[in-house]
C-alpha cells in the first residue's frame, strides 16, 4: 500500500508541471500585414475587435516592428482602440506581456496608451521620444480572471492628433496541466481507489 501511495504522490507532483497556453490571436498583427515601407488603417483585425477609427498597421514606417514585420498605432485619424476577449476561470492567474514604443520625434502627451482588463485600468503608458529610433519597452503584468469571460483592451490615450504610441507582440498566457500528465494522474487515482476497495473487501 505504501508503494501505491508513493506512486500516486509522484503522479501528483508530475501534474504540477504545467504547459503554457497562448490565448492571444494575432498578437503581432502579422495576419493583417501591409507591404514594406507602408501603412494602412484597418477597420478589422484577425482576433481583435477594433474601434470606429480603426487601427493603423505599420511596416517600417515611423519605426520598425519589435516582432515580425508589422506593428500597431492606435491614433489613426483620431484616438482608437482594440480589444480581445478570452475564456477564463474566476481567480485564475494570467500573464500579459506586450511591447510599447513612443513614436519617433514626439512627446509623451501624444504617445499615451491605456491598458484595460475587464474595464479596469491596469497600466498607463506614455513616453517622450525625441530620437529617430524605435525604443521598444516590454511590460509584464499579472492578471486574474473575474469570471468565464475576460476582456483585454488597449486604448490610445494621448492627444488625438494622428500621432501615437506603438504596440507590438501582445501575449496572454495561462498554465494548465499537460493533458498526458493529467490523464495519468486520473488513471492512477482510479487504480488507487480500486485497490483500496479490494483491501476493504
């Protein structure tokens, strides 16, 4: 019996090792790409809901992408926003990461982007950039599910003047038990229950 219990404990320890699941679709905006050295205002983006003013997809214009070829600016003809919703579990932890850059040769007042999780402001971004370089900064946040559905939103928050901060490489991940390990654990627990019943008989 002690050997069986020890085996079950080993299985449980194995189940603690989790696989990382990426929840964001089209986090680097590559599915809605534009030609090199060009930009275009998109009113629909794969995986994202887009505000009425659209989202400006750029490819090596007023900066270079942090990941892939394309990145996003949310001040198009005026301030706009994008959002994406996810199936979540209440109280479960989710890891958000993304890259932000202030537009070249502009001040913080025009470069603002606000980040919302379920309607709550979780991060405000605004930087000066009086250089000709694209200075990408990575941000990492821990977020928690509030129910079965959660929404992530990025909103332009600077002066609405067609010049805004840049966004790229958005990721939202969660840890889940690897299916094979979880199946092994459930099988092992079932065997333990069967053995205990036989011993009682």
